[in-house]
C-alpha cells in the first residue's frame, strides 16, 4: 500500500547512518548462527562473528529480579533444562541452567547469557538486532527500557544496535527516550496503513516482516521513505535470492553462511 501526502523523513541520526553502511543485500544471523549452535547463546553469537555476518539477531527476556537475558520462547522448556517462565525465576537459578544440551551433546553446559555478556562479546565485532518480545515489555515496562538503554550506553554500543519489536507501545516508549537507537517494527503482514503510520511516528530504520508477506510494492514504498526492508526467516539461498529480487534489503536466516559457496562453510 502506498499512502499519499507523507511528510519528509527527518534527517538520519548518527546510528542510522552507521546502519546504512551495511552492504546490501545482507543476511542477519537469526538467534545467532542457530543452524550450527544453540540459539540465543554466546556460542551462536561467536558463530555469527566467525561467519562475518553483518548483524546477529537475538530475543530479549527478563528474570524475576529484572536481569535482561536472551531467550526466545515464553518458557524455558524447549531450549533449556529448566521449566516455566524466566520472569518467575531469579537469575541466580537461571544462570545454572543448561541452554545447549537440547541442541547437541557437545553443547551441554552452554549457559543462558545475560545481555551484558552479549554486549561484551559483540562490542566492535558485530552489529546486533535486539528483539524485544511484547511479553518482555509488558513485564518490564519503562524500567526495563531504561535498564536496556543504560547498558547500551555503558557498553558504548548505541551505534551498533538495532532494536525491533512486534509491540507498537514498546517502540513508541523507546522513541520517547532521550537517546534512541535505530528502531524497526516487526510485523507478520504486509505494510498496511497502521504499520506505515507507526513507521512514520517512530522514524523507523526498518520494517521487518514474515517472508510470505513480502511484496515488490512494499519494497518500493519503504525504499522511497529511506527505510530498510527485512524478511524473516529465509530457509535457504534460493528463498533468500527470491526475496532480494522482490526488493528486500536483508533476510534473517538461521544459517549466516547461507549465500556462501558450500566449500567455504565447513
Ligand atoms: O526478528 C525477526 C524474527 O526473529 C521474529 O520472529 O519468533 O523468530 O523471534 P521470532
Ligand atoms: Mg526474534
């Protein structure tokens, strides 16, 4: 959809300019190199760095004592040897969980990582896309956002991090803060009017949507507004190339080596 009568986008801020330097098209390591390592662990981020991925995506969750950690699901059950929700348990207990054994015996003992550990590992090595799950924002609210931003500032990584969310209230709250990292709206559908209006309101860096919702018309519209168009999650190189042909700037993929010749990815 191409709405009319749009305002001119404000001049890009520093971090947005930095992100403009990502070579197009590109592959974002989805939950790190989650094809080879357990997702959302430091091992998967090391894998993404080794793959020279321009960016790694991770999902943020909270513990009961408000530590920010990496976890995709609402519960610990699938990807750790724990059970239940992370926000019902303190970090002292969560830090003892195994987040690697489910993926393979050689990863047994890989811990759940804290955001602070991720930032220390990634600093200067790889851009990060921090995805804030709607539940995480609902649990943590403004205090969670303040903690997140304080950590990014302390790690001097405001220019290395893109924040995305399916939660419009979360993105609007971030936009209201004194320092704003590049923001992207996550959707499961095409660029409809509410999405387009939100992108304008938060002066979004990007629009990330599900691979089945990608269209050339939306790519054109986003390009015209200087916004990045990303699709999740490309299953293989053929699908990635089809998405690039439609005009997406980048794809999320579990395998950051997706576009490389097989002989170089051993
Ligand atoms: O951020 C892109 C993608 O990760 C969104 O879906 O469920 O994999 O977090 P999900
Ligand atoms: Mg995600």
